[in-house]
C-alpha cells in the first residue's frame, strides 16, 4: 500500500458516521439495491416492489436522501427516486482515502 493514512478531523469522522448510519438498515440497503436494479421509481412503485407500506419506504428514504445517496424529483403529486451513484462513489473514495488506501482496486 502506497497511500499514507491521515488523521481525520472530528467533522470528517462525524460525516462518515452519518453516511454509514444511513446504510446500516436492511430496508435502506434493499431500497438502494431495488433502485439500482430498476432505475428511477416512484415511492409507490418502490413500496410495491419491496412489499412494504409507502410510509415505511418514505421513513427509510429520509436518511438516504439526507446523505445524498438517493436523488428525488417531483412531478405533480408523484415523487420519483433514483440512486445517486456519483455520491456513493465519492463517499467510498473518501473512506478509502481516510484508511490510507490508494486506488489499488479500480472499477472492473
């Protein structure tokens, strides 16, 4: 490993903790996987695909949206969601840099 780990600031660690907190729940991971597989979906479609209620999906979308992992757009009364892949890549790179890892493993 050629990268050198650096001492993170308290705010950097808090930001990463919030990111991982948003990912810690099985339902949130299921939401991300479903959106990744299906592309953009309404909250109603997402609830139907996951066999859960729309309020439960909305509850779990909140922390994902707060961390920028899910993009949302409104069209009338419908709310459309999609995965924010660039933000996920950025967070992964930030975490690896924090650990002192370089780009040893590229996207394959």
